[in-house]
């Protein structure tokens, strides 16, 4: 049986385009920290990852953007309601929107045929050391493993992490979004310690590319990272004095 003359001939000329557009991307999210991380993928939801646990996440074929981060010191009830010290998203275990600062973020874009963009962003501050690594050996592994929380400038320090200066000052100097945006005195703190990461607006030198069809690993506390200042959350308000004493002894 012959093909209809109206059938698009470019389907045969460029079959790889359809392969690129239809192949889903997989993210392997690993917690190598010594503490629990409540991981988030948007889209994808959220999941508690105890030390050593992995979350294998398959993106939908039509996903063009994904944002992954970790939350710390969280308490959730059986319905998924609760709160986190860093990275909280409207008090929900399964996030539907961006997390609150400070938070280290891995971002992925598949907006163009044949190529993906991937990068680590510190534009929302820093809470957990991270690594973002494609499974394609021709693409670069990027990471931010410095002890940012411990070295954080006093003016940027906050519970559980280190704020970006834009979060603190909220002015055009630190929150530049157009024109000739350059590194500032405070964003230089992040850039010198994590040169792979996006530390000031429009820092395109830290947006890396990899071929479409690649899968990625996202690692919290990768090998060689410095410890973060993560403390156990306070006991819930209804906890008894005896319960609080037990928690202190266990710590």
C-alpha cells in the first residue's frame, strides 16, 4: 500500500527530530547527606529521602523545564501537610510551586531541538551541597560543594542556610534582571566558592548544554562536599517537657 502524497516527507528526512521530541528524561535523585532531605522536583512532586535513599523520576515526554531542590528540617503529618526550615513550598510535602529561600537549585531546560540546558542556581541562596551530572560522558558534571553555610557573610545568614543578596536587599544592584548584569561584592562570595553555579542574574557562562536524550543524576551532599549546618527541627508545640528532654538526649 502506498503512502498518501500529503504525508509529511520531513518525517523521513529528519526522524531524529521526532526521537528527540519524544524521549523522556530520567532524573536519579540521591541523598548522600548524613541527614534526611525532603527532595522536590517541579514537575514531579516531593519525597522524603533518608540518608542513602534514591528517587528515580521519569519526566513526561513534553517536559520543557524542571526544577529540583532539597528541603531540610521538615515535619509533615500523614496527609502531607507540614513545614520545612529551608525550601518550604506552602507547607506541602508534594510541591506545586517554588520553594522559599535559601535553597540550592538544579535546573533543566529542553526548549530547543537536540540540546538541553542544565545548571545549578544559587540565585535563591544555598542550603545543601549539590551535584548535577549528565549520564552522557561528553557533558560536564557540575557541583557546588563548598561549606557555604559555615562561611556565609553575616548579613546573608539565616536559619538553615545562606541567602542570596537579592533576597536580603531586594534592589536593582543585587537583583539585576536585564542589561549589563555583573558580579557584586556579595554574589562574588558564591561565585568564588562554587564557580560551576549560577550566582548572579544573567550569568550565562554557568548554563551548560548536553545532547537531548541524556539522563541526569542529582546528588545531595556529593563526595567531597563540606558539611552543612543542618540542625534537627524543634519539637511540635504540643510536645511535652519530657518528650523535649528525650529529643535533646538523643541528639
